[in-house]
C-alpha cells in the first residue's frame, strides 16, 4: 500500500483501481489459505500414525480420528476458522 500511495500516477481513479485490485488479490489469497488449512485438517483425520506404546501403525479411521480429536483437532479447527470472513 505505501508504494502505491507514494509512486502511483496522479490520476486518483487509477490509484483506487489499483488499491481495489490489491484488496481483491489479498482476499483471494486469504480464501485459498483457509481452504489449505481446512484440507490439512481433513487429511490429518485420515492419516495413519505410529503408536509408540504398542509399536504398530494405526490405520483404523476411528482410532485415527479419536487420537487427532484428543490432540490437535481443536487447535487446528480454531486456526482454520475464517474469522475475518465471518465478521
């Protein structure tokens, strides 16, 4: 934003068009990032993990989800909520 304020042409219409384009790009990037975080939650719900206590690879979806839910699920979901879009 400071670059456009300092170096853009004198035509105010061009300036605001550029600012709107920047905001549009930011919102598009923000939405993509939110979907990447949500996709990460989905993938983690179905990713097998290694149980150190039993010494085996856990591949049962119910066990995987319960392990994830008891650990990082709540934190991942909170960070994935698009608060600025909800406002």
